[in-house]
């Protein structure tokens, strides 16, 4: 016996308690309507984006936890060093940005199909003004959220290009009191290391890890939720009556596929790991 998802389930591999920002009932309603209208395949990129949003939050929380752990080691007149912690922090922050851009790309692919936009390949990208214009011209309901996030789309692309294609995040450990924490992130990522060294360690020049993560995550989730609300409006059109929601459907969100290699295996019990915290992985 292999893993069996509920027939036609759209959104899976999500842990709802980990993403309380996402209204599960809305997602269930959207999935139910989409299945009824036989449009589940169209929504696969949106489901992918939600999985990636979960990755963004996971890596972001890990980065915040690592910074706090290093901060907690600080003592007067003591030089604290944590090379592996700094490497892990830099990796998590970088992954957070990679998955944020990846989630946006999945959303762009989805909107292109949903709205039947004239965009292909790399032109399906929120960093491009023409793509954003195509979206809002085809669906004015999304204009406010997309216009409000215009600067963020460009900022995110600049960070990703710098850290992925040209250089990498520089791990700077601050010894002593700092309003941006012990592992601050420069706001101008394109500055050279010697230029960054001249900057005062202030909120004007640096993000704290928490502020950096929360800024990007809040923008990403706001866009996703706005699109979900709009999709529900779109998909409700043409229905003769409201769909009937399966009370068991919410359970499908936490279903992860598996395969039994030994088909003769008799499953007598299930063991599930319950982490001590969201960063225990």
C-alpha cells in the first residue's frame, strides 16, 4: 500500500499550525471549488508557492534562533566567537531569500495561466514592470497589493542577484550593545566589504535578523493571501450553489507522500516526530 491522498487534493505538505497566517478554511474552500470545476492542474504552481512560503518561514526562524543563541552567550569583557553559528546563520538568511524569490516565481507562473497573460519564460517575473502591468491590467483587483510591493520586488531581486550571482552575505558579528542585534544584515548589499566596514551599526544602515526576515516574509505572505482571496472570488463565479466542504479536508494539508518499498509490510503503528520547537530540525 502506498500513501493515499484524498481524491484530488490540491494543497498538501503544509503544516497549518506552523502557518497560522494562512486561513485553512479558505484554502479548503478554494481547493474544493477548483476540484469541482476540474481546474486542479492550473493551481499546482500556487500549491508549490505555499510549500516554498513554508520554507521561507522555517529558514527565517532558524536564522533568528541562531542569532539569539549567540547573543545569549555575550558577557561583559568577553569576546564571543561562533564560526559554525555564523555560517549556519548566513546559510539560513540566504536560503530565506532564495525561497522567497522562488515562491514569487511560482506565483507569477500561476497568475500567467490564471489570467491568460501574454508572458512566457523569464518574462513571468514580478521584478519586471511589464509583467506587473500585465497583471493589474487584466485583474484590477490585484492592483493595490502589487503596486504597494513594487519597491520590495526590486529590492528582493537586488539582494538575490548580489548574494547568488556576484558575492555572498557577509557575516559580521557585533561585540557589544547594538540596536540591530549581533548579526546585522546591511541594507545596501551591493557595498563592498571595506565600504560596509565604514558604516555605523544603526537601523539606518543595517537590518536586525528579525526585522529582515519579518519584512520579507510579511510581504510575501500578504501577496499570497491577496491572491487566494481573489482566486476564491473568481472561482465562485459560475457556481449554481455553494460547494459542500468536506470536514475531513483540512487533514489533507499535512499529508506528505511516502512509498512502501516492501508491499508485504503490515503496518501496525505509526511513529511521528514532534519537534520541541519550530527550529528543532
